[in-house]
């Protein structure tokens, strides 16, 4: 993985926390990153070039007015005022290369002096066994702070540790061993997209799990914030996940100077996410 800086820009050493999405159902992690980048006024400082990321190109994502600036698959933003670095991922990983990509990303984080990584992602609502919607969107987490994945700060906020994250389960053990560079004897197929996975294997097969394991193996503190959702209009879910990230990172959305939902700055690219509204004359 190679970092290519924008002309005259560089990575700031006073941004020790890295925030990035893990691609999953509904693209909620990416949408939440869009909100955080646009609302904090983060400055794009460069791009990451990795052979395991599929190519894509688009128009300026954030505006406020289109400038014809190209958006590429992996972009790096710094918000010095918030002491945060963001990586936005716009295209998927080549099939079978997620672990290698996660290793490369972990190497980049270490080489640039990051000490804490926050991963934002989503989970399939259909896999949720103990559904609790009594208080709206539920945030689950896993953390490298303790061996069992718990973190007292997350618990104090009121979030629940993802119970399905079991370090002794075969796929979680496999991820940990691969990330640490240990010799692994496979007990049957593990990450074959053509196989129907058991429920206990689902969570460890997702991109956030590979990122978590590889960042942890490199000695970084890593926290994954997760929400259950379904495919469809996931903008409300992205607001919820972005708000959770702000609470965790001690950011106040009311200070973002936007005009939507308490200060959020809506990205320019969201104007075309679901196309124009239906003609009301039809109703």
C-alpha cells in the first residue's frame, strides 16, 4: 500500500486517531464517514493505492459546490482541529484478499504514528438473535482493550459488546493467527463466499473482523462500532452511527455549523444517492 500525498500536503503527526469504515450491508459505515468528513471540515491530504482495492472514480463528494475534483477508491483526510485522520473507502476489496488488505492498512496506520483506530460498520439485521429496539438504534462494539473484547468506556456509554465475537471460535482464532503471522492449519474451508456459513461464522467473515484482528496484531488500540440494519434507505442509520462515533470521540455535532439534524453538514454527493423524489402528482 502506497500513500500518495496531495501537492503541498502531508499527514499530520498531531492526529493520532484513525477513523475508517468497514464495507458491509447498506454501506452505513461509508455514509457515516461521509458525514464526519464533511461536518468536521476535514482536508483531503492524499490517497492510498493498494492492489487489492477495485478501481473506481467519481465527482467531488463533499462540495459544497461541485468543483470537478475526482474522488478515488481510498482517500485520506485530516481534521487537525479534531485530532482525527479519516480514510474513506469507495470500492470493495478483490475477492479473497481482505486479510492482505487489512494487513496493509495496519502497516500504514503504524507507519504514520496512529495509536487508536475506530472502525465503523454495519451488521445484517436478519442475523440479530436478541432484537431490542426499545431505545432506537442499538450500537454494539468490540474493543482490543481487554482480551474478551470489552471496554469500560463503551459500557459506560450504554453500548453492548458484540456477544458473537468469541476469541476462541474457529474463525476468530484463524483471523488472529493469520494477523500475527503464525502458522495455521486450516480445519476445512473458512472464507469461501460460495459456502453457506453457520451463524457463528458470520461475524468473523465480515471485513470489520479482519481489520480488527490486523490492527490489534500490530499493537494498535482498535474499537469497532457496529449497528444492525437492512438494505434500503440507510441514511438514518448512518446518522446514528456517526453520532455514536462523535460520542465516543468526544465530538459535539452542534459545533459543526451545518443546517441538518443538529449541526451536520450534508455531503454534496448525498443529493443523488436515491435520485429525485417521486412526482407527487402520481398520488
